[in-house]
């Protein structure tokens, strides 16, 4: 019987890390109302916490990319998971918003940065020669699966046992179960198992797609049209997904008068379609022009947000969850594959880290501004309208990308 290639084990472990750690991060919106009550603060202040978290996460990404090049994916993913787990446990003892800012906004966010799409994408690049787009789609689905599992679970547990017990339980799970599995089973390169990358013939000479960064490469990358035509739309991607929706969608449903049960069902539906969308995205990215694919994704996302501007229509809310879910994280695979294609002669980890920095800065702004606008206007209309405009701009910017190959 033919043995399963260890690349699929690496894919499964990476999926697990993103599911648990990024799923916990996606649960931030579930903690907004409890934290507002616990620390007697405002929506704008909690949004500022999200802003700090995203900035720390984003700034860590180029550094994480360099560290991955030096020490490997295994240490970064496993130790990042442990850091998030310990931070979650310590959050139980927080007594002020300042302590929460330090523990969640800074320390846990560094851990989030370690267990990110950068490390996952490098793992796929190291282990897959063929079906790379599919593999990228699957690992991206890990974040969606985490949202699907942990956001409703967090909402249920917060209502049942309180936010402190909920966050400690998540922290213990990450520290005592997920971390050991990753640390023991992950490997950085196929050579450590005495095998080639998946789909690579034994006669092929393995060319490094992860070389050492030379002096001046940063300046070169920053001067290219390719980088900015990826980075600017990716900034907007972060603003409209992790920033706006992951942070404010649950509070938005409460603002509309929907129950926690309705919010849980809607988020689960969104996350479920997220999983479908990211896996399909990886398969499409393997066979279609990724430039055209990105343009289509940004346009569809803009159209989906229009549905949220129609008040008190639960059916439109459900349609939004399905449509937005399909395109939510679907941009990761084509963006990553284009980045590898354009910059494969440089450090993959470093370039993906720069793009992730752009994405997280957008996420930071998308988490903070809507909360601030909510405090000023009392609704999310301005935030949603601005997101639609920005997504159209992202689609137009993507037109400037050099024509990429269907396969990278």
C-alpha cells in the first residue's frame, strides 16, 4: 500500500495550529460586550485594544518571516501557540483595561503573529511542489474552521460560565494539548524525513525558494509595482475582514436586535462558507489566472457588504454570511502564490511577512475606526459604506498587477 506523504501530515498540523490559535483570535468579538462591562469602558476603547493587537501582530510579521528563515517553521508555530495559551490563562487574573492591553494587545499578539499565514505559507512552500494552491487553500481554511468552531463555542461558554472561565479553558487547551503535538510532530523540511517535496521527482534538483535576504532587497521589493499592487489591496482586505467583520460583526448583530443564538448561527454559517471558499480558492488558484481571480474576489466582497446596509432583514443577513464567507479568506491563496511567483528569488518568508504587515495594519484600522464611528454616529453605516468603496479601490489596484502564470 502506498504510504501517505508526510507533507499531508505537515498540512494537517499547520491546519490545527491555525484552527486553534487564529480561531481564538477570531473570537475577539465575543468578548467585546463582557469586557465593556467588566472594565466599565466603551466600544471605542475596546476597539483601541484591537487596534494595538493588530499593529503588534502586523509589525511582528517581517520579523517572524526572518526568524522562520533562520530557525524554521516548527519552532515558530509551536512556541507561538504556547505564548498565546499562557497569555490566555493569565488573562483570568486581569483587573484593569491597562493590564488587558499589555497581555492581550502585546504579548498574546506576538504569539498570534507566530501562528500566522506567513509560517503556514512557508510550510506549504517547503513541503509542496505540486498542489500548492490547494494546500494554501486548506491551511487558510484552518482559520475559517477556527472561526466556525471557537466563535460560537466562546459565545456559548461566555453566556454559560462567564468570560474568565472561557478564556482560561482555551488557554489550557492551547498550552497542554496543541503545543506538545506541534513541537513533537512538525518538521521544517522534507530532508529531515529523507524525502522530497510532494510532487517532486527524485531526479529534480531542489532549488531553494527561501534564500537568505541580501542587502538592499527590502528597498528593491518596496520599489516594485508588483509589491504595492499586492500590498494595497491586502491592506484593504485586512480592513474589511479581520478588522471590521471579525471584530464588529457580532456587536452589529446585537445592535440590530438579534439574539446571541442568531448571532452564533450567522457566524457559524459565515465560517462554514469560509472553509468552502478557501479550499475552492486554493484549487482555483492552481488553475486560473490569479490576477483576475483577485479582482473578482474584491468585487464580490464589496457587493456582499451592501446587504448589511439593508436594515432589519434577517434573510439578507444570512445571504451576506454565505456570500461574504465564500470570499472572506479566499484572497490568501492567490495573493501568496503571486508573491512567490514575483519574488521567489528572495526570501519567501520575508516578502510574505511584509504583505502580512500590510494586511494587519489594515486590520488594525478596520478594528478601531468602526468602533470609533459607532460611538460617534450610533451605527455601522459609515463603516460599511467606506468598506465598499475601499474594496472597489482594491479591485482597481489589482488590475495593475503584472500578468501571473496560472500556476506558480
